[in-house]
């Protein structure tokens, strides 16, 4: 059974529900990967698994790795770097919207 902390008392209680199973981790060559799609309304630039994505937003450069927290960010003009099992790739962008959710990364360009 799953355990949780009661919000009003702070005590640990059994909620009577079966514990949720953790999602299976995707591995390629023993390394965790995430699903990455980079696209615009008329062209798909990348749609494969990736080890990491490096890009820039208004606060500076950042990386997204498998198991990254969920978030959304506006991207600034930069050269995105994708580390992938099929080889590294660079994608020059003028800006876009990045969405990370449960090891799935979507980059919308020209929006």
C-alpha cells in the first residue's frame, strides 16, 4: 500500500491504494535517454531519442537531461546542441518554446 503524509496532521498514513509503479527508464548503450522532437509548423528538425539538449533562454545557457523536472521556457536565438545515440547534432534557431514533461522534450519553433 502507498504511504503519504496527511496535510493537516503531518502524520504518515496508509492511503489504502496500491503503490504506483515507477515508469520504466529508457536506456541506450546503458545511458538514460529522453524523447526529443524539434519542429516548426512545416518542418521536423529532430524526432529521436537524445542523451541531452543544450539551449539558451533569457537567463543564459542551460541543459536538459533525462529525468529533468517538468518546465516550460521561451528560447532565445542560439545554436541548440543535441547529444544523441545516432550522433551529435546542432540546430540553429531564432527562438522558440521548449516544453519538458516526463522525459519528453518538445521544442516548437517559428511560433
